[in-house]
C-alpha cells in the first residue's frame, strides 16, 4: 500500500529513514553473466555479437543486416504524422539551444611570474548511444542523448538498438535522422555495449557510451567504466512533488502517475501540509489510474513505492527532500522560491503550478537524463561536458621557472623523488 | 629492453600498435577480495574496519585511536623545515588560485515563450580523500585533492590514511593542516573506502571519494562508483616527451626518469627526429640512473616500458600521441605551438624547454591528478566540478506552457505514456 506518513507523529523519523534507504534496484546478480558476455565479445568480436543477437533477439545479423540504412531513417522522418514531426523539431531546437550554452570556455592566461597556464576543452572522437528496443524505445531519449554529443562536437555518433525479430521503431529512427546520427546498428544488450567499448570489425570503438537500458546494459556499462566513459549508473526514476491545497488534486495526481507509469520500480512522493488535500490527491490517483493504458505498471509502482508525506509547513520538507535527493522535484506552490532556495540535492526542479515534470521530459530544453537513487547528492544530469574532456597546459619561460622551480625542488626532495627534483634543478 | 622504434621502418605500425595496446595494469584479480571487504564493512561497520586494520596495518584502532588530533596536524606544520613550509604554502596558493577560476557559473534566464530555465551548481556535502601510507605518501597529493574540494565549498573533508604499526608521515599531516582538512582517520585499504562510502558509527559517510591508492583501493572505488562519486579509475602514470636535438640530453633524460621513478609500471616515451639525439638521451638516462635513490624502480620502469620513437618530422608525432592519449605530454621544442594545436588527447601539456613536467606536479597550479591508460581520450584531470553537481530548473507560466505544452502532449502520446500527456493537457 502507498505509504502515508505524518511528520508530527512519533514514528516519523524511523519510517522516513526506511523510505530513504529502501532499495528499489533489483538485487538480481547479473554481474557474472555480463562479465562472460564482455569477455566473449572482447575475444571473439563480431562472431560473439552475432551469436548473442541470434539468441536474444531472434535474428541473424548477417541476413537482416547489421546496420539500418540512412535512407530508412530519412524515410521514417518523412512519413511521420506532421504534428508529431513538428513536435520533434520543436523539441530538437529547444534541447540544442539549451545545450549550446553549456559549451565550456577555454582558459589561457599569463600570471605574474610569466607562466602561461590554461585549459583547453575538446570533444571525444566517437560516442555510442544505447537505445532500448520494445516498450521503452523513446525518441525523446534519442534527442536527449545525441544532441549534447552533437553540440560537443563529437566526430561520430553510433546508435545501437536491438530489433527483436528484426522489428524497428519508426519514431526512434525518425529521431535518429533528426539528431544527425551517423550509424544505427541493430544490436542490443550487454553485447552491444561491449562491441562499442572494445570495437569489433563491424562496430567501431567509441570513447563514451550513454543511454538507458535494462539491468544487463546498466551492468555492462558499469563494468566497462574506465575502459570508456559512461553517463551514469542509472536506477529507477523518481519524483517528489510538493503541493499546497490550492492545486487541483487531479493535476497533482497526474504528475505523480507520470513517474509511476514508467516502471513498477519507479517512485512518486507527495509532500503536502494539508491532510484533506492529501486525501483528495489519493482519491484522484485512484480515479485516474483505470483510465490509463499504463495502469498496470502505474498502479504497481504507486502501491509499492508511492508515498504521501504530511508536514506542518511546506518549508519543513526541504531537509527531507535533501535526504531523498530526488531525480525530479516539482514545487507546485504559489511562490516556489523559498523551497527552491532551501533544497540542495535534486536532479532537476520544476517551479510553480504550471510546470508539470513532463514538460522537462520533452520540450523545455534541459536534459531529462538525470541522477536517480539519491545520486543527485553527487552527480548531475547529462550534459555537453560528458562528451568533452579538458587538457590543462603550462608554459614556463626561464623567469617563471626561476620563480617557482626552487619550491618544486624542495617538495620533490621531501617526497623522495630525486629525478623530479633533478628535472627542475638542472634547468635553474 | 627499452623499446626503440623508427617510423620509417616497415614494421613500425605493428610495433606502435603493440605499444599502444600494451596493458601495464596488473591482471591480479583483487575484485573478489575487495567485494568481500566491502560487504563486511557494510554489514558490520566499525568492527570490520577495526579487524581489517589489525590484520593489514598491525594496530588496534581502539588503542592507537581512530583519529589524528587537529593539534597533531598543526604541530606537524609548525615544526616543518621553513623552506619546505614556504614551498608548501606557495604550492597551496597557486593550486587554490588556479582552481578558483574553475568554479562554474549558474544560469538563469527567461526565453521568448516566457519560460524560465537555468542551472544551479552546488557542492557535495562531504568528500573523502584517500592518502596512501608508506612510500607513496605525498603531501602534494593531499593538496591536489583537498584544495579543489575546499574551493568547491564542500562542507566536510575526511582524510583516510593507513598508519602501519601506528606510524604517520609528518609531511602529509602538515599538508592536511594547510589544506584545512576536517578529520584525519587512521584507516586504509578497501576497508577505508567502504567505510567512507557506506558510513559507520565512527566514519561519517561521504558523497565523493578521491585520491590515489594501491590495486585494492582502486578496485574498491571502482566497485563503489554509483554509491558515491569517484575521481577516476587510475592506472600507472606516463609521460610522452617530444624533443628536438637542441635540448640538453640530460634535461630530457631527467624528464623521462621523473615518470619512471614513480613505479615499475610507469611509462616514459620519447619522440625525437634525430637518431643521434636519441642515443645521447639514452646514454644520459644510463648515466643519471645510478645517481638516483630511486634507481631500482626507475630502471625497471625504463627498461620494461620505456620507448624512444624516431619520427621524420616532429609534427608527425601528433597522430601517434593521440593514439597514446598520454597523461603528461611535454613539448620540449623551440616553438611548441604547432604540436600543441595538432594534439587532441592528453591529460596535461607542458610547453617549451623550460617546463619540465615536475613543475606541474607541485607548483604550477593545474591539478596533477590526471587520466592515465589512454583515458585522456574521454576524461579530464581532477577539478572543482568533481566536488559539485548541477541542478537544472524550469518554470513555466501559463503562456509558456501554452506555447510548448501541445508538443509535449503529442510526444508523450506517441511514446505511449498517457499520464505524462495528461499532466500537461489538464493544465492547458
């Protein structure tokens, strides 16, 4: 049953701590299976990828073809319903524009000793984007992963996506066309991630792999972190909504259910200061649920992981929200500013009554790939920076070396590193 | 034997590929041992930490004390040799000043639809810094890890450092004092990393763990990535030096040896366009080696992993350097600019004849924690950003929602997410 907690009750602290610590990530031990797949792809390359694809996706890549032709992407885009095409184009424009402002500035300056010091940002050469097949194949996810890479200046973007029994999702292909993807390869699972990370004859090696996937994909990325860069360790999605009684309960109910419908492991939490409003939202959830095509998933998630928390004043929610460090935080109140200023840990914040979280999923501009599972304590949403890296640089002339060299020699000697000391001392 | 390759020889491509792919990271399978230690600390907390410390470091924390008192840090600083103290203070000032310019700017703007969109950076609450005990206990490493965290505004920095048989390194303690470390805890190994990540009664949980360590420490960080943020997966250090014949061969020899002396797995590579100069550097290495207290390590590294590569023109080295993506790149030539512009992948670049890499290890200002093992293809040196995270935010008014809402509804419906669509449509 959906949890209901009142911060004025004596058992609240313990119950809230249990809510914070509840592990919604499956304990299923896929690590060993994934390690075996990675090893096979590293050792046997395309042969292993083809065999796993036959086994898991039920088609032979040498017959169905490894790649989806650019003409097929173009055609998927051209034959889209016009209103949908306009929506995708609007989303693309807004997402691109938001991410363009993320491009980092280089530094290059000379200090008072005459030393030139700076940092230069460059894009990675190739990025791999995982796009799930089946139900969770979202064109918005293609845009949110590909556009930051494009804006960063990545030379080549490879999409991998499983096509069970050869089936493709035209919306995803259209989004690939719009985002300017270079290649779409019909492979999925841990074997696709391994092929991207190690490179095979048919699948070029990439430097960074991003994009959502099932437990095998997530574990493959985790195991390959360090061999390649990855976006993040992703868990079930979550939302915290703070709402006062002046909201329409049905609005807030839909906001909560828009997370719940993603997956049974998703979590939706409401903070309010009004018990009557809490009842009204709970009733609205029950009323809306049967009307949703996604009712089964949404209901399981809401019953298992949903929670309604009553606080004396809404501002009291701030420290509790920081402990949850939610992926999404929606502040559906007249003046969201005090709570916005009081909260420190959240992936993305949606301010005011007119900003349902779904706006951020599609068209606002900021990235919808956000830290889950309390990781907003230490990590950020996907950005242009995930596809770039910084090279620092230093140039001494004789004067600058004379100014700082003796200190370097003293420290190197104290650390017992004589060649370090010598490399400086010889030049003084 | 130190490898010697000439790019004009027919076997060069294959030999260079072998050099690029050579794995210098130990294959030792510590993953299982580390997993067991993490589990024990997660389940048993301080009791496990104390037992491992007794076993690996040979002292009982309940007797020797878990923490090193702030007064002891202060005293270590006060009793330092004055020239060393001045060197540490100079390094601190320069490192702090460089990192202060890394602080990211927030964004907050209203677009043409009336939508307010932005991003806010905040520091993590607590950071853990691993400081190795014994030979590799470097005060410069304390500064390079702690100062970015301080500049980021981290509330609390915990240092863990093993003190085998209770012994401490006064230089490290002095650096902790200077960097403003909040706590120094006498624990090390995978158990210390686990205690920081999970939190125990005596060791507070942190959000990010950085700092160098042995294979167990590195593997513990890798396994805990996602539970906490980590700096990077670190491997043996490396340098590529590009030098023309106008350098003093002894200078270049010392530069190469300053990497070799770190560890037998370190790698030093020289690119030059002059065979006679290559011989002179090799001879200088042999001459300097016996004079170093670190000769044993340096000689093993240089013989096993060192290489001298002859190219026709120095600019030809650029694409080869990109394949190596070295941690350190030193361009010891009269005009380093063409090579500097031609190279894309390197952790840090040292320009001109007066900039030995060791300057960057201690006093230049940029961070010396840099990507190794070809990871400069996709990752960057440690920075203030590693201790911060970004929260995006969005605020629609009724007009902005009307402008973009219909597109969000269309996309949500196309993706089969009716609660997403409803949450927007209800408000239109």
